[in-house]
C-alpha cells in the first residue's frame, strides 16, 4: 500500500473504552484500516514487533508505562509514524511528545474525522514522495526511496517528520522558509502545536545532523538551509 491511501494495520493504544471503540469503528468502516486496539503500553511495544504496522495512534495517559515512555521505546527500534492523543492541551506535553519522536498530536476531545485527516496527511508525506529520489547538501545525503539519511557517510536516525522537514530544506537550499510555510509543507494542515512545533523539529535536526550552522535562523522570517 503506497501513497496517501489508507488501509493496512493501524495500532491504536487507548485505555478508554468509549474512545477506543469510536476510533476503531470509524477507521475500519470509513478508511479500511485493520485496527489493532490495545489498552496498555506494554502490549503496544510487544505487538509492534509482530505486525506490519503502518501507523500508531498512542494515548499519553495509559496505565502502567505512559505514552511518553511507549513512544521512546517504539522510536528506539522503529520509524513508524506516531500520533499522540491526550486530554492535556498544554505546550509542554506537546513539545515532550515531539521531542521523543511523535509525528503529530491530537488533543481530546477530537472527532474521528479530524484524526483520520491527520493520519492521511502523515501517510501522504511519509510514503508518497517519489520525485528527486536523492537530495544532497553539505555533508547530508537523503534518499526518499529507502527514507535514509547519511551525514559524512554515517547513517542518522530521523523520525518521519524530521525526515520530511529535512527534505523540505534540501528542496529549497538558500531560500528562507517561514514557520507557517514549513507547517504547511510538512504538516499539511493547521497544527495545534503552532510554530513552536517547527522550532522543536529544527532543533532536533541540528543536533542529529551535528551541524548547528546548516539550518540558519533568519530573525523575524524563518529558517533557511545554508548550501
């Protein structure tokens, strides 16, 4: 399954029965997903290894290990896109999830339709980019087909959103991109984390690429990749 089409196995980790039933029913009936619904983080970590999961919808407030810890463990061995669900609508929680490698964030209460739209946006960017298979700049080589990034010949592990953001910069070398423009290009919709989301991901890219001067902050305007 490629492109922005939905379908395949989606891992839903949610201990609230009413939310779990609603999301599972909507995604299976409307978008053709096979939803594997679990109620604990421990189960999620184990089951991800047993199924070809395309995307994870992960609640933060879980019994046992919470969603933050689950995200950390999943990211240690997988690049699968992760959307975090939480009743906490405060910036520190959003930032914490993003820094751990989550790709998106939906605050409760939410509609299943909104969640489905975010899922499609993530998949579209993660799986449907075939132009310019290889992008290069400075010491960075990005391959779209294998979704791999190397710096000075060494592979660097990036989350799905970090990969897409880096690709966006590599596509526009030397061009200043505003935070709002980056939100549109990479996230594809109005994002509850606001422009702070972009700042967090740029900081993570600078650290992982070990090149703090490669992506330059242009005061009052945004960011640009220095060729």
